[in-house]
C-alpha cells in the first residue's frame, strides 16, 4: 500500500486516538502518541527490510489506546 492510499486510514486513526486519549495526563496523552508514531515511522523508513507501513502507523498510533490506568472499565469486554 502506498502512502497516498494509507493517508485517509492513518488520518482517521489519528482522530480516533486523539478523542480517545483526551483525558489522559501528559505522560500518555495524544502528544505522547504522536511522538511515538513519528519515531516509529522514521525508524521503519530506514529499515532495509520491506515493512508493512500501514501496520507501523497503526501499531504506533494505537499502542496506548487501552491503558487500564485511565478509567478503563475492566468489567467490559474489549470487543
């Protein structure tokens, strides 16, 4: 998948995660996620092996999406 076709998917994921993490403290807010995301993409682009960049983008964006420290109801299913 090329960058142009990934762009709308990544943009929607970013907006979703931004809304999801709005109440988190600065250690795990969206600015933290954005730093992790930018670093992951930067490193992945330098990797000589062919990586699935969509997976890199989404894994970095969602890496803290469900964090039990932030009011996550442990009785609810993740589905």
